[in-house]
C-alpha cells in the first residue's frame, strides 16, 4: 500500500516537471497571455488564461501551441497582468512590464510582496533547470504606464 501511495505522489509531482507553469499566489485574478504566435494557424490556441487567486496553469513544453519551439530551454514571452483596482503589471527582466520571459519548462510565480513597499506584488521566475532568475526578493510588479484616462478627460 505504501508503494502505491509513493508512486501516486511521484506521479503528481512529475506531472508538471516538463511544463512551464504560472502560479497565482495572490488574492486577485491574474491575466496571462502568450505573445503573438509565430505560426498564425496556432495563434488562436496560444496560452491565454485568467487565473483565480491561489490557482495555476501550465503548458507542457512539447506542445507547440503554447511553446512554439517545443524545447525545455526555449524562451516564451507572456503578458502578465494583475486584474482589479488598481491594476498591476509584472515584468521580467525588470522594466519589461507587462512581459515576463520564461523557459519552456520554467515557472512564473506571482506573490504578495513580503517587504514593506509601495509595490504589493512581486514576480519570481525560475528556469527549466530551476535556476532562480529574480533573486531572493523577486521583481516588483508595477502600475501600468499606459493608464486609461477617465471619461471626459483629455
């Protein structure tokens, strides 16, 4: 019985071992949209999700719809937005907001900022070989630079 339980736990852990995953560890919804697909026939099937708080979504690295190069170390560019008021955008590398680069089997994790800061959320990125690219503090998510103007204002 213990062997069966251990095998099931191993399968669950291995399920996302070869996929990029986006984890929403915040209290708000998260919009994640893959950049325009290089193959126009696949663009409608690209990675496009709205993640509820405390949820995740993954793309197996060999699926060409959401990882066009089909390799673990391929780089995929995702637009990451924290929905609500005020809205926030995340970027990696810093300054690339709202775009986050992740490898085909890497992870993006959006979390509350544990440091006292004007920025309540941070992005953490790990590569396919689990190398942490964003350091111990992560990269702060910021307010979008292209804020919509209130109606009637110019």
